[in-house]
């Protein structure tokens, strides 16, 4: 009887591995996409919160008086206190950030 050296994988073994990889991809890819969208939403909320805190700081009394009055455009104040160069630095993805005046919540 002739002895044969069996090297490599059979077609069935390769098909099983490909099926397992496909199953894992089908489960994992939607989770990754959902996590990306969730991270963008959290980033937007965090940016809005930071801007609202900075706008609230604009109304605090100082020895020189109140920093800003209600209804005044505080965009420059917010941008400088957050260390930004423009409001567009707060944009997330394709969304455009709007600081808005005092008393009006910032938005995307």
C-alpha cells in the first residue's frame, strides 16, 4: 500500500471556514455601524452641553459687570473660551453646529 502525504485543506474545510467568517461578519458589521452612529450622537450632545455651559458663563457677574446680556450674540465669546477658531470646529460628520443667542439652546 502506498503512503500519501496529505497537505493542505479540503474544499469542505475551506467552505466551513468561509461560512463561519461570513456569519461573524453578518453579526458584527451592523453592531459596528450602530456604535459609530451612537458615538456621533453622543459627541453632538457633548458639544451642545459644553457650549451651553460656556454661554451660561457669559451671564455670570464679574467685577466689570455681566459679561453678556440676554439676546446678545455670544458666538465670539463661546468660540474663544472653548479654544476654537470657528463654530465649524464643533461640526460632527455632515451636521452643521449653530451656537444661537443666549436663552436659545445650541443645535445641529
